[in-house]
C-alpha cells in the first residue's frame, strides 16, 4: 500500500504557508523551512485549485504535488498573476 497526499511549496514562511493551506482546506501533516524564504507543507489531501488559491494569497509562485498511492503525481503550478499549469 502506498502513500496518498500532497505537498505545497511557496515563497512564504512556514507559519504563513500553514495558515494559507488551512484557508483553502488543506489539513497540514508536516512542514519544512527550505531556506531563502521558501517553505513546504505536506498534507493528506489536496483540494482542486489549491495552487492558484495559495498563489493569490501569498502573492508569489506556488507549486503543489498531489500523489496517489505513491504511483502517480499531479503537479500544479500557479503565479499570483493567475498563470497556472497542471501536469501528470
């Protein structure tokens, strides 16, 4: 049995990213300060549009990955200006 969940990376502090993730419905399982003003949070599920919502809230680019059973990942990127992209 694999892992299910996701990760969000943004140019924000861990505290800010936890707060922003909660606002878009992401329950946070863990976090990490990546340095240079970038942080990551891990969560058990990823609501649709999380990257775009976080980018608007942080005012900076956001990258999210939703992974299913450790077999496939859906990568979504967004900028605060509204550009988005999604790949599998």
